[in-house]
C-alpha cells in the first residue's frame, strides 16, 4: 500500500476553491452558446423526415419545409391499425413511402396516430386536398398528400407538383402555348 501525505495550508485551499470557481464560471458562460448551437441543430432536424415529431408545431413545420401550406390545426387525429399483411392498395401506398425514404413494413400489425391537415392551397388550385402524417412513438412512418375526389390522387409530401395536373405527382412540362386571338 502506498500512502501520500501532503501539507495543506489555508492559501492552497483558497487557491483551489478559486480555481474551481473560475472553471465553473467559464462553463456557465460557455453553456448558453453551446445550447444555442444544439437548438439550431434541433430546428433543422425538425424538417427532416427522420426526425421526431412530438407536437403539432413540429408536424406543421415539417409540412411547410416541403412547401405545403396547411391549416395549423389538424382536421382530424385518430389511432389506426396498420395491417399485418399488405394488400395491393397498401403495397402501392408503401411504394410511395419508399420513394421518399420511409417504409411501413416494419410497422405491420402496429398502431399509429394519423394526423390529417387541410392544405390551404395546392399548386393546381384544387380544393379539399389534405396532408396525412402517420406517426408512431413520435416517429414519422408515412406521409402523403391526397385528394378524396372521385378522380383524386395520392403522392408523397416530398413531391411538390408545380404546374402539374391533378393526379400527377411529378412536375409536367408546360404545353405548347395556344394561339392567342386578337381582342
């Protein structure tokens, strides 16, 4: 066994306390700057499809980050059961999810919450278009933009159809301009 002995004077104790105080003050001064850096990163992570969506504000921010203008309050919020096996409809829906980096297969047979938001405007001018976010344990597992019209459509939230016609998720080349008649 090795024993170390040291003579401690009052000056050494005061110097040690002052050193600890200076270190604590330095940490306190630097901590708010570090917290701001972390918060800035968190805000940017909110708009990523892989981010946690814990509240309505984060869900709306996600949709807006992809260019969708929505009513900030969800039109509906309900619990849904994802089927254990997918039929053709779910296979097609999951294909849309796979295109945007999401996958419903790991969640087969699980429950999730479906949030539906009314779009305030859609690029084609269509009315009644909604954004749907399917969330399980604060994690986005599926998302789509859809129209319930008879000739409606469904596409992912990452596909912003500028200048498109209803039912088409990808941008369409502009048509040849029609001849203008003189006024």
